[in-house]
C-alpha cells in the first residue's frame, strides 16, 4: 500500500530505487511485480550487514532522540510540522 500511495502521490518521472531490508514483504513476488508496474528498481541490503543501512538508521535514531523521544504529540499534524 505504501509503495502504491507513494507512486500515485509523487508521480516520479525519473529512476526510482526502493531500498529495504530483507523483510518478507519486500522480497515477495507480489511486491516485485508491483514495483515493476511502477518502474521501481528494488534494492536490498546484504544479509548480516547492518552498515548497508547505516545512514538511514542514524537519521531515524537522531530524529527519535532529538525530537520525538517520549514527548506526547497532540496530533499527527503537529508532529509533521515539528519534523519538517
């Protein structure tokens, strides 16, 4: 659903690469077929190689630590505004 929504909302015109871990939802035939329909190239990290995704992991860790933490947010809109 997320890939479909992203492609319909963003309507990419250039090459798109979807990088993920090796979760079954990302390595399924159904997902590969959907990605093919949208012209999205799939990329997965190597097994047991956590540093393949280090940049994204570092970003989300910083976001959680510096902004989100244990702070209760009144709404999704307020959280989105704070992030962006």
